C-alpha cells in the first residue's frame, strides 16, 4: 500500500474502515429532550473554560437514528449543558452514549463527541413517549413525555433555531506517549435541517447514580418540560474554536 493510499483512507482498519468520509446525512432523526433545573455550581464544575454557564437548566436527550448515511441505524442518549462561548449561545455536549461502533468511533475521532457504549432506547409505549438508558447492564435513566398533545402546531421556527445552535465538544486525544496530542474545543452546526414535526408537553425524568455513566451527578431539582422532534439533517465537519495546547 502506497503513502497516497494510506492518506486516502477514511479511518482504521485499512481493510474495512470503521466509517466513511462525511458529511453525513440523517433521515427521520427523532429526539426526546427533557430539560431540568440543577445545581449552578455543579454546572460550572462541568464546563471547561472558557465556556460560561447560561443558567441553571440542563437537558437529557434521547435520539433514535434509523437512517444515518455511512453510519447505519443506532440510538443514543446525551447530557447537554447550555452555555456561552464569546457571547454566543451554545450547547456543550457533556456525555453521550451510543450502541453502534461506527458512529461511536467517528464521533470521538472526528468531532470529539464524548461517546461511550450504552444502550439507549426511544419508543412509544401506549400513550407515553419513553426513553431508557442502560450502561453496563444497569438502568441509568428513564424519561417519559406525553405523546403529541399539541399535535396541531405547525410553527417550527423555535425548533429550527434549537437544532442549528452551535454544539461544543471537548476533543481529547492522547499521543503515543500518553501526553495530550489534541486538546480542543470543537464547534459543530447541523445543516439542511428539516423539521417534520415537533411537540412539547409534560415530562418526567429519573436518573440513577453510576460511576461510569454519571448523568445523575447533575441532580434533578425541577423538571422544566419535554420536547419531541422528528427531523432530517446533515452533520458536517466541525471547526476548532479553542486550542488548549496552543
């Protein structure tokens, strides 16, 4: 294999790359987002400088992704902390759990999404939209929301704004000697966002403490509400907005 062939590979292993080159288009990507109030001091502790907190509300979200070009079908759960970066409203992706190796590897290696392997499920049970997360076979989180109680709403401008808001990740990759090779804040903005439907309503959330899946370390003080969305979108490559090694 020539040098040019090596440089042309999208990812390892060379015989069967884990993920292809992007950007990556998603169809019928479904969200359950439950917003809740927590301890502001803990939010500050979880946000890497120079990000600044934007209140006392965070979110746990479930995603069902049945059709991701180059990545396949998978489910995910994440904890998201609203913040600001140089005055811009952003969302810091604090934790994320997925059940498919292609997006797990690509998410970490390209964008710095903080992905670990966990089993997230988002589905409708009778009259309830339900999200569950298991990690190391143990139940970690359960979220429930009323199902499409405001089904006649057609103005999705708020959802469009929410889905295109800048996401920030902390990308950490060690060098061969264990010292940091990459330590960056990375910004990502979804493109070509189409909202097929969006609903809001009452929601509940339960978090169970876990040493390796610590969603509960940002404890629930008050549930703000739930958000259910179905979208198409494109995940492009990101950009470095802060380099800790510079």
